[in-house]
C-alpha cells in the first residue's frame, strides 16, 4: 500500500484530522458518549479509545518500535478481540479518560516524529482509520437522534434544480476496464491487484434514486407486494415489518418527515433516498424494470479525465453537512459519462458480493477485509456525506450485510442494453 502523502504534509494532516474528531466529541455529552445507543453499534467512547489504541499500535509500536503506552488496553480496543456485541457490557475508559488516552498517544507520535521519519504508509492508514471511524460515529449519532445535536462546524448545503428522479439513464460504453487500484497511490488490500476485465455496455442512472421516486414505490404497495422481492428480501421485510426507509416517518398524512442526525425535517423529494438495505434497493430496482449495477459497472462509470472529486467544492463529502444534498447539487463533480453524485452524498449498493480480487494478498493484516470475503456481504461504492474525500476514491470498496440500514446507503439503477 504505497503512501499518497508527502512527508511534509503528514503532521498537518494528523492535526487537522484529530481536531475535527475532538470537535465532534465536544458536540456530544459525556453521558451520550459512554452509553450504548444501539445494540449493533459500539458505545461512542469505545470508538474514540479504539482510534487511540490503533494509532499507538501501528504508528508508535509497530512503525516506531516503541512499547505500547497502555498494553493492558490492547485486547479491549481490538475490534476482533472485543466484538460489538459485548462492547456495551464491559468495563472500559470513560469519556475523560478516552480523551486523555487520545492526547497521550498523539504526544508519543509527535515525539517519535521528532526522532525519526514517520512511515508514510502507516500514517496514511492511521489517518484513514480515524476518518472511517468518524463515519461510524455519525451512523451511531443518526440512530441516537440526540436532542439539540448541531455541531458548530456544520456547513450549509447547496440547492439543486428539481426534476431528477433517479429514473433517467446515461449510456456507459463498456469495454476493457482496468479495475481496482494501480498501487501507485495508497489503497487497501481488497482494492488490489488491479486487473483488466470486460464490461458490456449498459445504462446507469444519471443520479441516485430520489425520495420522490421511493415515495411512489411505497404508495404503490412496494413493501406489501411480493413480486419485486427476493426470497431473502421478502423474509426480511416480514421479519422487521419494514414499510419505508429507516428514518422516514409517514404517520402524518401528506406531511412525510425524515429524521437526520440533527433532527427531523420535511421529506425532501429531491434528495436521494437514504438508509435503505440491499434488499430494499434490489426490490425497488426490480419494480422499475431495472437492476443494481455490479461494482465493476459502477467503476466503469466512475471515470473523470481530470481526476475524481475529492472535496466539498464538487461533492458532498467531508463529514461536515450531516445531511444529504439534493441530487445533482454538485454538477462540477459529474463523471465523464454524465452521471452525477457518484462520489459522496450516499454509498450506493451494488449487486456484487464482497470477495478478494484474483491474486489478493492480505496487507497489512487479514482482519481488515479477508475475513469478510464470501460471507454474504454486499459491496457499496462511492462514499457518503460522512465519508472523507481522502477515503471516497473510485476504487474504494465498502461492504455490509444486505439487511443493514444504519449505513448512509442509497442506490442507483442499471439496465442492460442490446449487444
């Protein structure tokens, strides 16, 4: 995993990344940081201490050859030694102690940097690890619906012309495609090795599917009619009694609302439908005579001659808005094919099951991705508003179970074209 940052920029990146983490923590009470908000998520304070433990393990211990600061915490804050199912039940650092742990580890990291060059690959991995855990924290905050939560750093979103539905398509030429990361820049093990494969021409949604289009699906009885659902999907619908996306409230006739991390708002027809499971995405696509794209079709569309958008000038990324933007609000980030919002706003479900590419090699440890291969996880692409632009690259592969809805997930349709 070659590094993508110059040595001179690394201290600044470490500082700015940590500053935003601390600002996010400051917007949450210690009581809310320490309680388990939802059974499928960690207490927020566990995530915070885990960020510190990971930095100490990789940057200071393995990268710098120093002993662990708190060796007795190593197993407690190891994601596999201490699975999510038990994190709300065990004794762990409280919020002030977690903040102290963060600060102490960071002080050690900079002391190390003053003595020897930092390993740029490890620093990049540590940076992205913290950024990804901030997205996990944002998922938990959405589930929490904390009263009055509104971070000082929250930024406004642009508007966009109405008229997009997610049912308009652009043609993707297809052909021989270089899939995955080349290895010239930092990439995770599951993005490599890069290879060429053939993608047949197809149609892809110009935008993600909107709330307006999904509301029609609900009104048509989409959650009550069996024909669009897979066997597993239909079993899931009945098991959880799903009738709408996770954070929709349709109890007031004619006044649908949507819950966000910063409270409820009117359901905006022009925003992308969010917090839907793979099963829901698949059923909606079938109901419209379409399907979900494979992850390689998605990557075939995600091509930019001048480079993919990576900041908020061209995409809703960066964990700053705490909400989706209307689809098409960032025309400057359009892909060469004309598709909008491929990067940021919401992760997009694909039809692909998560597995390694041919020639896969676990790096730097098998637990990052290999243990999830061929276990029913589905690949999501593109990133969300809670994903940092450093992470949301065209080759980055996210994954989750098909029933999950707490992630910031939406969908984009695909259709076959005659050969």
